[in-house]
C-alpha cells in the first residue's frame, strides 16, 4: 500500500505543472547609482630583467616626468635606454560607496614592445575617472601569471600572458563618488532585462511588504519612495533585496553564432504543426591518371590521360512531424532523430521561420 501511495504521488507530481522559479530582487536588477566606476591611468613599470620597451619615445618622456618629480633632470637630447622599464595602462573598478583610504585591486597591461612584466614594480600612478578627476593612487609589485622565454637562436616559449599583471590592493582610494543614496527623494531600481510583467511583479511584491512605496516607471525601472536618512534606507533596502519574485517568462528566442556554429534555443520556443524532411547528398569525384606507352620502334609518344569517376550518394530522408505547441524537448528530440549538423539546424530553423511555424525571434551574432 505504501509503495502504491508513493507511485501515485510521483505520478501526480509529473502531471502537475512545476512551480514558477522565484528569484530574489537583488538578482533581477540593480539600484541606480549603486554601481562600480571604471578608473584608468598611464604609468611606468620598472625593475624588469631586460624585457622592457627599450627606446620607445613616449616611455622616455614618461621617465623624464618621473625623474623630474624626484629632482633628477635628464639632459636635453639624451634618450635613455630603458630595457628594464615598460609603459603600462592601469585599469581598476571603484566599488560603490568606496571611501578614501580603502584599497582596491588593479590590472596592469603593457602598452608598447615589452615582452614581460614579471618581477616589475609599478611607480606611483594616479587613476582617473570619466570626469577627469583623480580617484585613486596606484603603486606596488606585480603578480604575473605568464612566462616568456627567448633563446639565442630566436626560438620562443610563452606560457599564458606575461604582459599583463595584477596587484592585489594595489591602489588607495583618494576620492569618494557621490551616489545620492541618502538624500535623493526617489531611489530607482533597474531590471537587468526590460519586462513589464516582471516590473509589475516586483512592484507588487515590494508594496506588500512596504505599502505604497513602489511604482513602475517603464519596463525596466521601479521607483522607490523611501524615507530620508542612510540608516533607515539601508534597513529597508536590505529587506527589499531578499524578497522573492517570480519573473515573467522570457521571450521566445533562438541565438545563432555564425562564427562557431553554436545554436541556443530557450524554453519559450514553440512550434505550430509542421513536418520536417532532411537528407544529405554526397558527391565524390575520383581522378586517376592513365599512361599510354607505345610499342617499340613505332615512333609513337607516351601519352598521359585522366580517368574521372563521379558518384553521388543520397541518404534516405527522414520526416519528423511536429505537433502544434511543441516544446523545447520535442524540438530537440526531432532534430536529433534527423541527425542534423549545426549548419543544417540553422537552415531548418530558417525554413520553419519562413513557413510561419516557428514562434520565436532569431538572433544571429
């Protein structure tokens, strides 16, 4: 009897539709202004073992500026040989709410002919934001995961990328970015993907917990009317971020990568009744050379002729019937039955689209 009950429960679970997937609000979008900001800078790495830029003009100019700050003035017209130095670009992300004195990670990449940054040290470099202001200062010893070796005969061996390195906590924040988090009368929440159904569900879920504070502005943005003060807002947002919301089903979409032949079909794709026939035609051409040798004392000439043979083999075509409303599983099973390749799959999907049987958007990247 117990086994019978378990079997019935399993059967009911297989028949009933599954529950909608619920995601946290924090996973569906971000709060406007609460984001990282990109920083960049131009600097010089020194201490390299002969793998630097050598005689690049802009590196010599940068070294003149560095030495000038230290009270050393290079004579005019003298171009220093800098095999142990390299011009680099520094990039970093300034996290939201980062305050002066905090440390952030940086990435250092060569700009010129330097072959490796292994063992190098970055000289103090300012990092600029998009507004041209200095937000951090970078300096430190590089950690490089790559390795490059060159022999006397010119042979080379490269492991990973030796021209890019990182410095953990290599920059110190000097300026904070104003976000308006505690003063703005309205804080906006933006979904990662535009969807009116999802936006409405987020609004309703927030209003159930904090009545009347959320309203939909468009398919991406939900406006939150919060009380002033950083402490009160932080408490409310921490609670709002953990609310579970069932997002709307994504639009039916097929992604085709024309370079790699990859085809991705999401679960929302459906088919109208259609029949698919697929077959392959293989043509083979064989060329053989035949030599005609004349008999002795016949004054004839040796002649080379070609013997061509052309054959065509056509595999029997299979027909797969797709009933109306076929799901992703049915589509995959039918295409596997036909034994299609990625290029054939794209042709079949385009044919279904033109026939009006494919209810999906095709995106070719």
